[in-house]
C-alpha cells in the first residue's frame, strides 16, 4: 500500500467520525458569502473529499473550486471542538487537497482518485 493510499484511508476514517451536526456550516465565511451553497462550507468540503475518494462522485473543476475556496480560517475547528467532536476540519481539508493535487499532477483531469 502506497503512502497516498494510507493517507487516503486515514482521511476516510477521520471523516467517518463527523457526526454531521453541521454547526461548522453556519460559521464558515465562504458559505455565508455564497448565500447558502453548502459545497462552500466546511461540512460540504468534507463530504466532497469523502465522496471523491470513495468513488461516489465524479471529479470536475467545480469541485476543485469548492475545495480550494476554503480560507483555512479555522472557525469550523473552533465550533467542532466546542461541540465535543474534536476534529481538525481545516487540516483534513488541507490534507485532502494535497492528495487530490498529487493525483491531478500525475493524471490530469482524468486522474483516478
């Protein structure tokens, strides 16, 4: 198993810990600026990465745009920890973006995720 596969598996395990409380949605500035488009929230980004890695979502440019619109302000981390979940949401999104970027470098638009 490659290092990327190990990282992908770890991310999926961490995403599975999310209780889908969605408190992170309301504090996300890009969600607020998009006037309620959930793909621009922390929860939406976690779901995008999870479904891309599990093969349930086709890869396209609009998803890349959603993932890279995260400002890494860490408001989602604060609310997640205050509600007892204790996920480092921004770090998980950042790690997911790194993995996706590596695969895009190797395979372009048609990279296998």
